[in-house]
C-alpha cells in the first residue's frame, strides 16, 4: 500500500509525525505537508502566486501552501508513485459537526477524493497539546488497511475523531453522522496601542448539540467517531420545494 500523508498543523507537528510512523508499518509512506500551521484554511487552493516545495528527506516535502495545495503537488508532481490512499492528520483538536467546513485537514481528504483516491481525515479531540497521538495513529493505521482492502463508497471520504485517551481507555468506534455546533458570540474587538480597532475570531468556548448518533455524542463518551462525508452537497429534500417556486 502506497500512502500520502498530509495535515494542516504543519509538517513538524506531533500529530503528523506519530501518524507517519504508524503508517510505515502497513505501507510505503510519503509526506507532503504545509511548512507551517495552516489551520482553518478550508479547501483553499493557491492560484495567484507560485508554490515552493522543499525536500526534507526521502519522500518528505514541506510546501509553502495549503493542505489542498499539498495534495495536488504530491499527486501530480512531487511523488514517484500514485498513492493508493491519502491520510490527513493527525489534527490537534477536534473536527466535529459544522467545523468540517473550515478544516484544512478535512479539505485535504476531500481533495484526494475529488481525484478518485480513497482518503480520510483524523483528528485528536483535545483542548491542549494532546498526549495520545500514538493511540490515534494506531487506529488510523488499522483503518487505512481496512480501506485498502475493502475500498470506500463512491464520492465518499471519512472524517475520524479520536478522544485524547490511551489505547486501553478508548472504547469501540462508532459510525456517526455529522453533528451540529452551537453558534455563540465569539468575536472580540479591542483597540491596539495606536487606537485602531482589531478583532479576534474564535475566542469563545465551542459547544455542540449532544444529539445521539452524532460525532460529538460518540467522542464525548470515549468512542472513536467515523463519519462518512461525500462530495455532492445537493440538498435533495429541497429540490421539489424550489421547483415549485414561481421564478418566471
């Protein structure tokens, strides 16, 4: 199995290092990741300036771009092989519910899926630096082997969230739906020393609706959450409603 690993925390992050070492036990691994943290860049693609990639070792490249850039460069230019699977992570912090729309980690897996390559994103649900990347990496290696053997449904990739617990404390994995975040006021405006206004986004504590069957419900109870996501964003339940509008 040939595996491409990327992330959005940067190539020197603890999560991607643990993930890479675990995946080397099940396949040939290449790493193409941002040269610095690029969290919350979503599915951004760099179009208006050139990208640079620095080779740090065999099949290991740091790119001055986004996670989506890294997947594109890795598959189309940097690697000597086409990967059988792309694994993105291990992200420091959860990617639950609506937050998947912001996540560079999830977007990298989406980009690989657009190219027809099975993929998944994996995150460690921690509010600090995280201390159990090894446990999450071991789970990711088992999942990669399963995907390689069984494949994934068409246009589908997986979003995996692992509680920050040791291996022997993790409960079973659960296949879940995408949860819902509670949106609260979380923008703080202040003045700098020159009297100019500035703002901090994302300063409030995040919370989620505790709905049974969702990703948040599973991880908050010690289970690994596996959420299948797909590329078609069409809301099919709304098609007939909109077709009934008089827009002539």
